[in-house]
C-alpha cells in the first residue's frame, strides 16, 4: 500500500520526516479533512504525505513560565481548544474566543497551532494572539526560532513555516487587562465562520489608560492591529479618549479593507467593525 | 496496521490511515448507527466518543485513533446510561426522522459525563454542534434534562 501518512513517535522523528518528505502537518485535522474531502466513502486526497502530530503527548501541554518581565504561557502545538478552555492559565480574551468557536466536538480535536497555521483571516483565536503579542515557536531538526504571530502569518492561508519546520508551541506573555470587549459576528451561535470579529483590551490605572490594544478579524487579508493608533490612547485620561474617537475611527477605517464573500458584504463588515470599536472606546 | 479499542473490544485494521473514521466504522465494521450528514463537521450526525470526548468521525482520520478508545452508539446501547437517555428521548418526543439521534445521544452522554446536572444553557451548548431538522430542539433539550433527572446517580 502507498504510504499516505506518517505517525511519528516523537517530535524529533516528526521533524526528520518533515524535512525528508515535506509532509503536511496534521494535528486535529478539522480544517484539512474538510478542505481535502471527496465524496462520501472516499479518503480525502492530499498532494503530499500527511504527518500526524495530534497524538504526540510531548506537544500537548499548557505551561506557565516566569522568565522575563511578565509571566508567560507556552501552549504546545497538539493542545486542543478544549484543553485551553479547561486550563486555568488561559487569558480571558483567548478563552472567550475559543468558547464561541465551532462546537464541542470540533474543539475536542482542533488545536490552537492548527488555527494559527491555517492562517484564515477569520481564524477566531488570532485577534487574541495578536493582542497578546504571541510568538510562534518553529522547530526543525537541530534548532528552533521564534517569530511574532504577525510576521508568521503572511496572508490568507500563507505562513512563514519552512519546508523542514513544524510549529512546536505558541507562547504569549500574560499581559494584565481589566477591560475587554470581544464580539464574534456570525450567522449562528455554533459552528459559524466569522463574518468579522473584534477584540478590544485595556488596562486602566484610575482614570488613565495604561494599555490599550485592538484587533479586528476577517476585515483584511490578515488580522488588523495598529500600534501607532493604540499609542495615541496610552497614558491619556479616559475622558480624553472621547476627543480622540473620530481620529481613531478614521485611522482604523483606512486599515479595514474587507472583501465581500458568501458570508457577508464588505460594507457590513466595515460598518460593524467600526461600531464595535466605537462601543469599546465609549465603554472604557 | 492500526490498533484501537472499539466499543470495548480491541480491534486492528489494515487500511489507509487517512480514511475517515466514519467510513471505517460503517463499511469495515458494519456499525451503521453512526450517520453521515454534512461530511464537514457542521451537523454532528457522525459524532462518536474518542477517549470519552465527543468528536466528529467525518473529520477524524482513522490513523489518529490508533491506541485510543472509540465508543459508538452501538457500544453505548449496552449501558444503563443509554437506557436512561433513550427512555427520556422517547418520553419527550425527541426523535422524529432519527438521522440526528445517534449523534444527539452521544453528545448527551459526553455532556452528562462532565456535567450530570446541566442547566438549559449547558444542554444547548453541549448539543450546539448537532443539527436536527425535525424537532425544533426543544423536545431534545427537555429529553436531556429528563435523562439527567431520571438517571440521577448514573453519571455521578
């Protein structure tokens, strides 16, 4: 029988197979099995061999570490969305995004790393990962590198993953926030792909905005986050944000360049995205 | 060769590891209680338990179940919990055409095993990945609540 899939026993073996065969990594399979499906009764068809990773326990963990200024979280590449929902350390913004993703049966198989590598503009974990400045840990035989999520994801379905690399983990600093607005806009509560999503996070010190971050999903080829616009809000008293609001909305409006597709129109996406931002700013 | 536990029995199968668990269950093992609805993870008709967790067998390559335990409606049917769920579904009129029912029942077991005393919202969340085109869901939600109540002690 033709070998169609490899089931390595360790990450080291997986990395050797990845380098030698250019095999397609598969953790939970919930995106790949749909993308490559054929008629009922037939196995999905892939152009290259598959490399199973979802069974590797060494990649299935949520670990808190204390290096650096802030405590951080390291999430192994085979960690499922359900694992993250159950883990006490998962930041609230990421937890809420996951709670609204798909449905239990998919969250039990799908992984965070898979959502990152799928690099869909509508990937629902991505706004939280962008806001937290998450990094992707890319392993290859004999070394690894870390890349900011915004550099790793290059465009719809496009990542910087090398032919001999696998995502080993996603890491993020546990930045403290005390204000959050997350909204996923879809046609149905469960199992809907987002028309758009918005995440706003802030930390206030009395009336002063000490930290503020916003990310928009599914309104551009990749998640929209703009540090220059965020910087305008930081260290302002929150009452002063009202005066900034029109400028901020205009600034983000330039970055929000949605497409029209079967899920929504460009106009709807743009209008709702800006209204959610406006609501977040007025609720601060 | 892929070895796993199917409904409590150790099984092995020589097949393409990328075949869907759904097809292997139905075609190789003759377990046709697991249904194909949409074939893309939207409807839950193909739901089975993998190591006690609900998964869609249409999205699961059989190579990923090696060494794990699969429970289908046929295996679940042999348990007292199943009898409590089945009686509740019958009593509440939660079955009409029946295509979604095996998946609904596996989702019910997955829910009650973690949360034996679910609220209405918990039930709707637990069944959120399972579509039913006949009942309008309220009867199914009531059936799950009834199973939890009448079957008290079975899931503790």
